[in-house]
C-alpha cells in the first residue's frame, strides 16, 4: 500500500502537483499561469510553493525577461514520485472503502 503524503494532500498543493504532473517531464510552468489556473493569490501560491520546494518536490527558477522578473516552477523527479505515490494511496483508500477497484 502506498503512503498518504501529508505535504501534498493540502488542496492547493494537491492541485499544484496535479498541474505540474500533467506537463511533460522537463516542462515548467510560469508562476502567473499557475496562479491564474488555480485562482489563488500571489501570496497564497508562494506560500504553498515554498512548502513544496522545501520538501524537494518542485524546483523554482527565477529569471528576467527583459526587465521583468519571471518565476518558473517544475516538478522534480522526487516530486513526481511523491505525487504518483500519493495518488496511489488515495486509490487504495477508495478501493478499501469499496469506491474504486
């Protein structure tokens, strides 16, 4: 049985991980695009990204495009593995409850 991941389970972080997991392995997502996709504030998103970054699940890259700062977020291999494990744990819970096979 896979392990339930308390860091990923928080709803906004789960949505962040799902959005990043849907991208090709080496792809990254712009902070603003992710913020708009999740409909959260800059501060809220930044707080959740910090938690995921501290766990080693995402990589945050800050650059400049012209004179404007840009932040890109990518899933790390550790993050991809953690997300897959968390999803499997949720499936196991559902299967044990008779909700999914």
